[in-house]
C-alpha cells in the first residue's frame, strides 16, 4: 500500500503537453518553461574543467563553501540582504528540492499551507507529500493577479496556516507582487507566526522598471528564500539551487537536504560560481533578448489585449479564455488540432487558473511570431 499522502497527487500537466510537442513534429512549441539561450560560455568551460579534475567525488552536504560564500556576497551586493554562508545557506538540487526541503522543515502532519492559485504546479502537491493541507489564495485577473490582503487575513485567522508560499515574479501569471502588497503579506505572516517560503527563481527576469523585492526585506526572520541558476543562467539541466534562511530555520532545511540527496553535484557547483562572476554582463544581455520577445508578443497579441496582463517579469502570457471554452484543456487540445500550436492549459496551475492558458515567449523569434499569429486567428475565428 502506498502512503495516503499521494492520494490526489498527479504528474504535471505541463509534462503531458511537452510530450505532445516532442512527438508532434510540426507543432509550434509555446509550452517552454526554460530559457531559450545557452548558459554563459565560462560556465560550460568550468563544468568540463572540474569534471576532468576530481569533480566526480562527493562534496560537502551544505554545498561548496566557495559557492555559498559567492551567493551570500551576491545577495548583499545585489539585494542588500545579509546571510551567513556558514549557517544560513544550503546548496540544493534545483529550487524544486529547495521547496520540498523547506516544506519538510516547517510543516507537520495536517498543517495548512497557503498556496497561490494560479501557482506553480509543484507547490500544492509538495504540500500534500509532506503531510500538509494546501489551502488556496487567489490571484485574480481583475486585481492584476495581486494577492488579496483581505482574503489572506481571513485565511490566516480561520486556519492558522503554518506557512505561505509566494512566487514573484510569478509562473504562470508573469506578474510581480507590488511592494505595498508584499509588505502587508509580511505583516500578516509576522502577526500569525507563518513562515514565508519565497520562490524567487525569476528574480532576474523583470521588465520596464518593475523591481523584484524579496519578503526577506520586510520579514527577515520569517522568510525562507528559494532560488536557483535554472532560469537566469539557462542552467536548468545542471540542477543547482540554493536556500537562504536565518539560522533558526536553516538547520532543519539542511537536514532535510542531507537525508534527501546528500549533496548537489560538484562540477555544477563550480560552474554556478562562474555564473555569479559573470552575472552583470550576462544578465543585461538576456534581458535585452527577453524584452525583444516581449514587445513582439504585445504587438501581435494587441487584438487580444483585454485577455491578459502585460508581463512584468518571467516570460509568460497568461491568456484568459473562459468565454471561449469551459476548460483550458479543451482550448489547448483544440489549438493543437486546428492550428498546430501548443501552450499549457491553466488547469495545470490550479482551479481558478483553469480560466487561462499559459503561453511561453522563451523561444526563437520565428516560431514565436508564427505561433502567436496562429493563436490570434484561432481566437478570432472560433
Ligand atoms: C516558479 C518556479 N519555481 C521552481 C521551478 C523549478 O526550478 P528548478 O529548475 O530550479 O528546480 C520552476 C521551474 O519551472 C518554476 O517555474
């Protein structure tokens, strides 16, 4: 008998559509949740160098000290946040492992955890797997996908949740939580003793003067930051991520990681140090690439502009389609069948999210233009 914790846990719908695209050769793929470009050249060179010179051995459980130190120095310099590399940083195998270890560290059997809907697929299932109960707060289109403070206050006082998961910039909505909203959420977390698990994997991909702010700025003692090299540095396959948290939270996260994966790979950790070293020039280049794609999207989807909020960060359009089909899966299946373009049904991101589909613009410009034009004609001719 498998554990009851897996009742209702399902494979990600995103993967199902990823497979449709892999097998259906002439389908334009706008499902992609990872960067379209290569990692920095220095990263690959360092990976190969380390692999050839002893990199096949185990490293320390918490991760290489040199990498933890580089991350903590980067956080002071770029975000003004201070963490001690000895006790307040653990290197994990991608943000995915960081999220699971953070939940394992704070959630006890039956505890409520506030999870966004729409929200990244892993959250609600990871909460269930650690024995918690996902309790949804809604990011409504009419509110620009901003969390509703009144709703959060009500949920906090009714259920006394152990933790809240935040994700800004957000997958799938591509919006950024406004600083005053973030501050109010942090106040609720402090008042009710909730831990904030802040998934910041898109922190570097922001547009038009929007700014990423970590909740650690307003509620340092309550916040666990989870981040990785997957999105900003196109290193998704390297599986290197990190968790930053004050010492009183970090010890349990560290132990969860030790008895889960032991340690992250060594060559990829040295490669991550290189990514940090070259970040300034590399990140300004990728933002230009994303901005170019974002303007193409806004231009081609102009006729559908009432159906989405222009991306503030990340690289997705979350298009409202509930007046066209009563399910996002039907929309995407029909889109693939009629015009051979694949995107991800909102259903993958929650129940409210079922009103939308997620279109990724992290792809080559030719496919992007053709794919978007086909979506516009599909919607207009339905
Ligand atoms: C919001 C969000 N968090 C976490 C992850 C997983 O990141 P990683 O590759 O670092 O495990 C993703 C990947 O798509 C994501 O979109």
